[in-house]
């Protein structure tokens, strides 16, 4: 029998779980990861990574179709959906193997099966209904993640009505598609299918798409998507989905008026719920609030020795949040000095639609709600030489400063490659720079990053190129 | 042409200040980095460092001048090779520019501010202090000497949070270093004629208590609400709970004060509008329910915090409180463990105090003063009976919390204490 006694047993091998395991091992702890399906979790296998692969295919295809604009001629451009999907799956597979290698290198035990709490300091692992291992851990960390939220009456069937999972491996290209929900997941799929030629309709219950973003960014995104031919209904709900033989008729209600549309496929992306079931929480002091485990700033649950991180513990549902929570948690357990709890305001969020969206910190409305007096800077892509040269003149970089202290309260960007740029502002927030340091920073020319400088200058009435 | 030395802005909002004292005389040689003068605002005293070298040719604004506008020329510096004859024209032009000063102030704000940043980053003893740019600026704006603050950031770096805590809620953790001139002395009392005494120098903690509670009592319009809570049910439950404590690991011994902490926290859930801070522009309503508990230490009073106390059970509160109190007495609390909090509990019951009124612990709006639990005659169903009664007095900041709100809070608190089983809900 393999080793069953550990310093820490981590239930769930997603980005939160496996990164935590590696950090725990670095700190000299004997660590185990229990994973029921894929190392790397949803993120790596059915989320972040494979969707980026799909979106890249869509982007390249879009660029080929626009080759003329760059002085290139391409004729007969087309795509093979099966190969696009196969590329995405291959990339997920490759990285999944990579995680396995990393865990082995760090001497983390990998236990294949479904883990659940089974008494103080115990985790039972089951596979195909049979107990395969009983583990003991001085500390147990739950990182079981989350799954798509389902609304009554709008149940996915995996054929005509999809969740993210089926949407990632289409067998045929739907001619028309309804996306329910306009958060990051919904909008990325809407953008992908739109680029590959589907007629896409998005329905959002809130008054604007990408509702967690700054209002100006939401409005900019909506305008851009509509210009591309997307149909967007905000402040609207899908009342019912009626399945035909190879299509679905959806009843959409807006302002009390119902309209029916018929589409080939539907994608449901109306939020996610924590995987709190069947992990042995019953009879423990772990508290669950609306499908999420309640934790304190060090990821402790109500049950001594049991911790929880990542999607399981609530928003923002982001891989990088899970990783940081996990690292902080084990560092605290190991007694590392100078551990700081996670500042949620410094977690950037990225959406990889076309144009991309990225943000960190407060929106303008949130800053004002807090009673802060703000200085707002804006810089449009059209004022940036590199953006023009790339053929990407549409976008905006918005920065929000505390007028009194010069603190960078938030940054919001939409346009090409902004997901790669946002960390500049994230670093600024983490280091607590003021506008002065940002203004003194030399940004290389010609780059898109110059817009980040200009936006700050604009907030202080010093913008140069606009 | 002599160089004009301008009145610096100590903060972006400063428009004028007092030139407290010149450190150099006319004719003195000045090297870059020398302290030229001290400037005072209502918030702070700062030293002006020389940026250029030369000879101090003419002081235009003498010691003790009040209301000196930012960017007004305050002195003229003769450059190498210049003699005093060069001063005459310069004085004329300096005085001429005086009228322009207010207009110029806005435009050149950042330039004169900067030398001040460097003086703010060294502690009183001249050693380097690590602080984030935002923390440095906030410290200048608040008139806080960074040397008096211990940083909670990576490697002890002073970050925004530390300044906020120092401004609104903190006792400086390092008693050795007092804020240089953060606040002018408020009261100076001469000892009585001929009385013999010995001096016990004020520790930083003592000074902080004096200043913060002095400010609180002077500035906060306190009002006081008292209720009597019958405690017999709670004492019974406590006895029962403690009897069920396991031996060894996980053992607990819940005190009456632990119940008070939990009841105070749960009552905030029901009446969240007492968990607030008054500021001139807005009332800040806290998301978390953090309860400060006054602990007497040899150095003075400190208020460690049970964070999110409403989410914590009695055993957790009890063990956290024991840990915090013992480390408080050893002076080993980290700043984040006592800075912040939304409501303070001060319990003097163990000394037999029947009831008292506490001074609000700013920036909080309420403090609960808990007296002794003692058998008292009470009237029950028209007949005299004996009950264990504990009097609790809530001191309330009337700027942020009105009487009815305070009373409502206290009523919920009393009900929780008197029906302790409802604390399980």
C-alpha cells in the first residue's frame, strides 16, 4: 500500500489545488492531491486554456479574412472545425501531462479518485463506487471548484442546449446560436462562434453585458459586438427553451414583451455554483453559504484543520485567485513570516473576446459609491501608433485615481492584447504607486503599453497624443 | 541671478503655511541637503531641505511668519561668485512675483512637494524607512511621521493600510518613537508650586492614548445608554458548555466576556448601522463585524480585535481572545491585530465596577462598557426576586448614530444575552 499519511491532503487538482500542493512541498510538507478526473482541473482541461486555443483559431481566421487590409491576398480561406477542436484538446492534454510532471518533480502524491472528508483529519478516496484509499492529513484543503449554474426550465441536454463543456467541442458549426449570460464565459463563446460565422444572439438579464466591468467598457464592448453583427438583448430573460429535432426555439422576454427566436444551438452561461456536494461536509462545522464554503482571510473553514480555496469559496471565480489563496493558506500553515492575506482589489480579470477586456480594482461607479473623489483618465487605441500599425484602432484604456492621494483605484481596458497589459497596472496597485511613479515610468515606443501611460497623463490633464 | 527659494507645499491640498524657524542665517553657506527652515501647517511640521548650493543672501520671510502662500519666495540664495549686490534686483522681482504666487501654486504643485518626500522617508533618527509611494504621500497629507509607524507590508514596508490605521484607529506600535510634531501639545499643565514629583517619561503608547482619547472626548458628541441584563440563563448555559469541554486538544473554557463578544457581534448583524465611522463627507459602513476588546497591559490600554466575530463560535472566540490578550500583555501584537474594529468592548466587571461610561475608541462610533455580574433585587411578576444582573452602557457618537438606533442595538444585545440559546441561531 502506498503512503497514506500526509502533512496536507488537497482535494481537487485544479489550478488552486496543484499549485498549493507544489508550494506546500517547497515548504517541506508532505503533500497529496486527490483528483477525480483531470489534473489541472476545469481551467486547464475545460476552461481557460482550451478556450484560448479556440479563440486563437478564430482570431487567425478573422485576420486571414481581413488579409486585404494588410496588403495580403488569401483566397479560399476556410476552416475545419474538427481540427480546430482537436488542436484545443491537444493543448489541454499537453498541459495536463505537464502538471503531472510538475507534481512528480515536487514529490507530491497524486491519488486518482473522488475525495471526501471522512472524520477529523481523514479523507476517503473512492473510485467507481469503491473505496480506493483512506488518507490522513494534518491539514486538509478543499479545492473542488465549481460548475455551471443551471436555471430551472433551462436544462442543458448536451446536444442542442450546451454548457461550456459541449460548447468547447462542437461537432458541427451551428449556423445560429443563442448565448444566455454575458459574463466572461458567455461572451468568449459568443465572440468565438461569431468569428467562425455563426449568427449569435446574447441575452443578459442585467442592463449591460460584461456586468462586472466598468460601465464604459461594457458599453464599448456592446457597440463593438453589435457592429460585428451580434444581436444583444440586455435587461432580458430567456423564459423557455423548446427543443425541435435539430433546433431550439427560445422565448425571450424584455420589458414584459415576449419574442420567440429559433436557433441551432444554445449555450447556457448564467454563472457557476460551488462543488460542495458529496465532499463530506455533512456533520462538520464547515459552513456553506449559497453553494460556497465560508472561509476567513486565511482560507480556514469553521472546521479546525480544514481549509478551502478557489471557486469553491466564491467569486471572483478565477484560477489565479485560487492559486494565490492556496499559496497564502499553506504559507500561513507552515508559519512563513510576512504572509499577507489576499487583497481582492488587486486581482485582475480578463475576458478573451475580440476585442479583449481586462481590468483591475474599482470601477468608476464603485469608487464614487465609496465616496471617493476621482480623477479619470482615458486614452483611445486610435491615438496609439502601434495600435494603428497593428490594424487594431478600436479600444480604450481608462484609469481611475483617488483625487486626494493619487492612488490608482482601478484600470479598465478594452482592445487588442489588453489581457497582456493589465499586469502593469496590477503591479502598480500591488506596490501602491501613485500617479507620480506611473508618470515617471518610461514606456517603450512604439507599444500598446504607451496607452497605459497616456491614460494616466490624461487623468492629470497632461495627455500628449490625444 | 540669485536663486529664489520658494515656500514648499507639504501636501497637495496645502495653500499656505507658517514659516516656523530658519535654521540658516543670512550669509551662511548652504549645501544641497542642508536643512534650511521648518514649515508648519495645521497638520505637520516639515523641514525644508536645500536643493541648490550657495550662500543664503537674503531672508525674505522671517521666523514665525504665518499665512505664507505656497510658492511665495521666502529667501534668496547667492550662487558661486555672486555677491550681495546681485540681491537688490532679485528682491524686487521676488516681491513682484509674490502677487503671482497663488496662481502658480496649482501648476507647480508636484515639484516643490518632492523634496518633502525624502524628508518624510527617514525616521527621527535618520535611518531609512521603507514605505510605498502611496503611504508616503498619505503620511504627508495626514502629517504623520513615517518613523513612528511600523509597516505591515512585505519586509516591514509601510503600506496604505498602516497609514489608514494610524490615522483612524491605531496606537503606534513602537513606543520609543513618538510622532515628531504630528500634533501640537494640547494641554500643558504646570505642576503645583513646590510639589515634589518625579518624572516618568511618556511612552509612545501613553502619548497615543492621551491624544486619541483626548481627541475623542473633545470632538465626539457622546451620549450614553444603559441597560441591565439578567444573566442567570447565560451563566447556566456557560456552566453546561464548559462541563462538556473535551480534555486535552480542543479543550475550552468559555467566559462571560466571550458571550458578550458574540452577542455584541450578532447584534450588529441585526442593527448594522452602529458598525460605522463618521467622516466629514460620509458615514463609512463596515462590511465585516470586527469586535475590539480592551485589554489592560503594563504599558497601557490596547484593543486587539476578533475579526468577523459574528462568524465565530464561542470556543473560537474564547481561544482567540486568550491568545490575543496574552500576546497583548507581552507587547507582541502585530498592528493588524489591533488596528481597525467597528465596536469596542471594555469590561471592568472583574474589578467589581457596577457600571461605567467609556470613551469612544475612534474612528468607531460605539463602545460597550460592561460592568460586574452581581445578584440584585429585581421585580418579577410584581414580586421582588433576586437575579444576577449585569449593567452595560453603550457610549455612542451622535454624529453617526442617533439615540433610537443605539437603543435598538442595545435592546437586541440585551435579548441575546438574556436568551443565550438564540446566539446559536
